[in-house]
C-alpha cells in the first residue's frame, strides 16, 4: 500500500469517527455496532469499503444519513487539506473518489 493510500485511509477513518460524533458518543458506538452486526463491517474496514458504510448509514437513518455523510466529507477534506465545496448531484462516494483522486495527483 502506498503512502498516499495509507494517509487517505487513516484520514477517512478519522473523518468517519468525527462525522458520527454528530450523534454523540453513544450514537457513534451504536452505529459502529450495527454496521458490524448487520453488514459485517468493522470500524477499521470502513476505509476499504466506504460504499458499504454509506449504504449502512442510509439503511439506518434514511435521508438523515446525508447529515452524517456531509460532516464526514467536510472532516475528510479538512484533514487532507482540500477545500470543500458543496456540489449539486455529488453524493458521499463521489466526494470520497474526488478526494482520493486529488491525493493521488
């Protein structure tokens, strides 16, 4: 695994943690618990499977997942030194792919 990939994955894990804090500490723990039990997605595997994380959030929170996704993306961009700009028709995975692409340049 290359250094930028390690950096990106670590930043994404921290950003997910920060994004889930919008629910409070107990809410964050509950989401991790559900993701692991329902989707077999461990916290440390989220960076490898962000699409499963996003799907899990949408199943748990419905349209409310967008608030957590946005907080996560903002945190990720800040950690990577990328300027966050809200874009129409951009979903969570598009922002994640964009950040990965910028980091790879």
